C-alpha cells in the first residue's frame, strides 16, 4: 500500500474508549501521548485494542493549543 501522507507516527495503543458514535484512541508515540477521535465504526472495523502497534497518519491544516494567556499579537 502506498499513501501520500508524510506525517507518520508509529506507536502503541494505550486506551480505546468507544462511545455511541465515536471512539477516542490514545496512542503512545515515543515519550509522547496523542489522542485520535475516530468513528466507532472505524475503530470496530480496524479491531483496535490496547497494546496494538499502529501508525497514526496526520494530515491537518492547523493544530493550535495556547494556554497561560499567551499574547498572539
């Protein structure tokens, strides 16, 4: 399989929380933790489970987090 996404983060699933429509998947990537929100259907089809080795593919135009009253000006 080939894919154009360049941001590939191999990791291990540490938690899967399935809701009615969505699933929150926590992935340990090195010393970091990331969380993906995907459809429940996708999580079930992929058979996602804690301990499973996966690769997170990131394709986003923006990722922003600001705390502590930082000045954006």
